C-alpha cells in the first residue's frame, strides 16, 4: 500500500474509496487507463457527484488514481493483496467513452 491517510484495506477489492474525502474533482477518472472509475450524480454531495468504482474487475493496479487524488480519497491494493486484471482493448474503449461523457459513469448522462 502507498503511504498517506489510509483507510484500512476492506479486503478482496482492487480499489476502494473514502467518500468522506472525495471532492468530485474527476482527476482519478481522467487518469484511469482501464475504464474502472466514473462519477455518479449524488444529491447529498455538495458538488453534486461522487466517485464510483464501476468496473473493479478491470483494474490493472497501476496506482494512478491513488497517486493523483489530491484528497486521499481513493486507494489501490498492493499486488500482494489482489490479483489485478490486464489492460484490454475493451477497457481502453470504455475509458474513452467515460472521458467523452465528461467523466460521468456511462449510465449517467450529461454534465454533473
Ligand atoms: S489502479 Fe489504475 S486501473 Fe485501477 S482504478 Fe486506479 S487508475 Fe484505474
Ligand atoms: S481524484 Fe480523489 S477527490 Fe477527485 S474525484 Fe477522484 S477520489 Fe474524488
């Protein structure tokens, strides 16, 4: 695991979040190469959206989300903790669609 203000590993997941810290900035969604992440509308969030892990099975464990999150709100398991996927063309295409959808999850429409 990386250093920082960690939340404990919940077990058997590649990536997890602390939604109390998330500011819905979209950065992690933008850097994920594998279409794992997206934003979802959330009326209880002051920013109107919240990070969502939509495709954990596609996570390749690159750590980009954790390294770029400014608010210590997303964490990636170590390679000892989890067996990550390999990057596929389908995952890359999904990521392109998420970016084109303004970083929203693909079942959410429009701008947050
Ligand atoms: S570790 Fe990499 S592949 Fe997994 S969610 Fe984070 S950015 Fe995406
Ligand atoms: S980079 Fe961090 S604060 Fe920004 S949307 Fe992702 S989890 Fe939330």
